[in-house]
C-alpha cells in the first residue's frame, strides 16, 4: 500500500496511521480519492498558506488514528475545511483566527450577552473564551482530544473534524460560559485564603509587614478582598490571565490585538489599581495614613500569584 503513496501529504497521512488502521483503510476502495478530496477542499474557502498540505495530511491521520469509528463512516462525517481552519487556529495563525472570529464572532457575542452578570461582562466572557480556544491557558487536558499535545494546548485543537465546527463552537462556548459563571459564584462566597497572610515576610524583614502579619491579618485579608471585588472586570480578567493562566505580555498583546508595550501598560495599571485599593482599604481599617502602608504592600506585590489563583478564578 505504501507504494501507492505519491506525494508528501499522502506520505504524512500514511505514516501517521498504525498497522490496524492501515488495514482498515486499505479495504476501502476509494480511500485515495477521499483523501485527495479532503486535502483539496479547504482551498475553496480558506488561505492554503495557513497550513502546508503535508501538515494537513498529518492532522487528518491523527484524527483517523484516534477515532474508533468505522473508516467509511469517518470519511462520511469528516468536515475537511472546518478541520483545516481549526488546525490553523490551533497553530496560532493570525489570519485563521481572524477568519474564525469573522465567522463565529457574532454568535459567540450573542451567547456571551445571555450569560452576562454583574462583575462578569460579556466582553470579558468572550476574552476568556478566546484565551481557552487559542492559547489553552488555564484549560485542563481533554482526555478525548485527538492530538498528543500536552495539557494547556489550545482547546480548538480538540476539534476532531467529525461534524460541523459551528456545532462544536456552540457547545464549547456554552460550557465555557457556564463554568465562568459558576466559578464567579463560588469565588464570591470564599474568604481570602490564609495563604495570603502567610506570603508576608517573616518578622525582622520589615517592621510594618511584621506588624500586619502579627496583629492585623483579618484586616489585611478583608481589605484585599474588597480591592479585588472593586476592580474593573476587564482589569480582573487581565490579572487573572497573567497571574493565574500565566499568559506572557506577548500573548496578552496578541489576544487583545495590542502592541506588547500597550499590553504591558494595561497590566501595570491593573496591578497598581489592585494595590492602591488594598492600601486604602487597610489604611481605613487601621486608621493609618495610606502612605505608611504603601511600601509594605509593594514588598508583597511580587508574591501575589499564590492567592490570585484562588481570588480571581
């Protein structure tokens, strides 16, 4: 059978299959014609430069190899153009992501508006979905995903090509927004973690921090919780994406279509707003000038990530 393989795309496709799947495929008389049609179909809708033809052949093999469906039925249900678009998006091709959003963006936005609630704006829901789809940050590994990529891969990579991509997007969008709303409800009921106070340096490192840790832990936690709650929802999402989901400045810039310098300024502004809110709230509780607490909270700033994971999720 391998002698019948005539080009690089077919070679990659054939090489990606195990022996059992090759036997199944060989029993299908028109498999070569089906493969050629699948490789050619994306050109009628999308830029063929997004994904090399040979790479797309390999992507098809991965899906066929991982699927238990009978081979003929697998080909019957395959949506090659949809799969091509999803594969290009998973590789971070800017043109593919823009095309995805032009096709599905309006429907996603309408769904986001249905799930909007105080403290969780529709635009923030859309950005959280984009993070999950195109960067994979904060997303758990899907045991049914067709690729062998590690945890944290873009969610769009789990689309198998079986059935319409639009249906897959609808299901993924709804599940993601339900999870976001559930996490927000749970987070609103949680007090600040005791670990937040544990992050403070030990006595002796700084007298003001030692005092806070020893005598004002409850005030500190309450002030910090209020500061998080008072953040603009877009700032809260941005801090979560950076501190919890570990997106870099470059990734944030790509996600929001911003120059990296602009993304860095937005992140710095959100961080400053959080610290200022915590400082003012703590000063109010302790009856101290806010300036006396500024240096203490700045020493804490580099250690915020531990509690941010719980506060912002």
